């Protein structure tokens, strides 16, 4: 066994591995940590040989090649003092390692009571600043333990600025909704969140994060999520969001119309203004979700000039059919060229829209009278030169 761990230490000292998996197991005869690098057979370290474990973690401290560390729980109750002390020692050296930026960890390695200190104290200041990716796994059917773990990990999340946080492998069922909500609400500094929602409360928690003005979330992965009613709430929450760029794996087949409305609510100009103008990519499980209209709206949203996006959506999707002209009744003449430019007045299929707008402006024509003379007088209040200037576009 000693020879095996010596090989692992040598590889670390030579800066060869790019990731390390450490698998903790508890046995009656000896607690063990199985260390995996590359595709080799795991190196075994008996934790009672503390000097070898200390050599191993010192090699991690000085290593500059490893980017990802994966800590998993295996056979047995790992709450023993020996295992806890080894985990604490490992986290202490992570503060001084300069290369590890990705951490995957089983929450079952941490306890609300016992030998381990608060989880937040295990994450050193420099390690928090360096960490880019965090993945949590596992859970418990014990409400108290689950709640306490969520309290401890959420306190860590609040201090992190993560590129990615993956909590899809956390076992949050309905009885863990409060713990789930606490974890998600702590993700305001996370750019990409991977999560599975199975209850209305869990969807509500993610929706609240989307609507949080302090959130920097720009990618949301909902792979394997269920509950259609909850998804409707989440989609509605995208209306006022201005950070999310990508939505992955949403079960949208029953929500195509709602998705189109979120991207462009053509019921009114205000509706279009309040629509989502930042979502650029939807990666659904079923490609039939991506209707031509949704694809077109997503492409429009790629324009960084959101004022142009808003105006283009009005031009393409509002000034069609029997649209509401009451917005233009009190329109100042000086703004008319801007409106005509907005609806692309050189397009023949927009001529009826132009006519309806012109009729709605009292300064241009008296809509209460069908007298050609009256209309002519009102229209001719604008000089020929002004008309050429205003309608040149």
C-alpha cells in the first residue's frame, strides 16, 4: 500500500496529472482513501498511515498541473474522526495550491455536527477567489441534516464568484424544498447554474434568482427538470431579466407559445418593450421547440444594441394586421419620421400600417370627417420640403 501512494506522490511532484479523484471508504480494519489519476488503477492510502497522507497533500500543495479535485464518499460512515481530520488537512493545503480551480464534492462528507469545522472555514480566502467550478452531489432524507448542510454550503456560495455551479446531483426532493431554496438564493454570483427542479417551490426559487437584479446568471441548465406549471412561472420570470443569455434543456414542448410571448409580446408596444431582449440561445431536448419565430427572435437578441432590438421587434411584429393605433393619436409631428423609419416604410407590405398611423394623427388628417378638402388642408400644413425630408426614408 505504501508503494502505491508513493507513486501518486511522485506523479504529483512531477506535475503530470490534471485531475485527482479521492474516494473515502471506512472499514473495520482500516479507513482508506483511494486516489485516482489518469485511467490507472486507484492508489490506496490507509488513513492511519498519517505520514503518507500528509506527504500526499503536501504534494498537492506544491503541484501546478492539477485543475480538478473530486472528493467522493464510498462504503461506510465517514464521520469518523480520522476521516474528518484528513479532509480538513486536505482543505488547508488547497488554500496554497495555485492550480486547482474546479471542485466536485459529496455533501455526505460534511456534517452538521461532529469533528469537522464549519464548511465555510474549510474554504480559505485564496481558494474561494480562485475557484471557478463547483459541483455538489448527494443529500439525505434527514431534514435537519439536509437543512444544516444547505446553511453551511450557502454561506460558502455567497463568498464565491463561480463560472459554473452544478447541483443536479443533489438529492433535493419535496421535503428538502427549503434547503434547495436556500442554496439557489445564494447563487447571485454564479454565471452558469445547472439544476434539476421537480417541485413548484424549486422552480419558484430559480425564478426568484432570475428576477434578482443583483444576479449575474447568464446560463441556466434545467436538464431532467419536470413540472410544467413551474416552468411556466420560470419563463414568465425571464420577461424582466437582462443577464440570461442561454437556456439549456428546458422541457418546452408544451410552452412554445409562451416562449414566443416572452421573447416578443405583441399585444402592445409596452409588451414588446418589456419582453426579453437578452436571451440568445435555447438548447432544448426536443428541437421542435425551436420554431422559425423563436429562432428569429433569438437571433435578433444577439444584437448588443438593445434599443435596436426593441425597435426591430416593433417594426416586424407590431405593425401588422389590426394593430392598436391609439399610441399615435397624440404623436408629435417631429417624431413621425422616426416612426416611419421604425416600420421600414420603404417596404410595400408595410403600406397599410403607414396609412393607419397617418390617419390616427389629428395634425395630419381629420379622421372624423371624410371631406377631401378638410383632409387636404390639414395635410398641406406640412410644407412640401418638410414632407420630402420626413418621408425620404
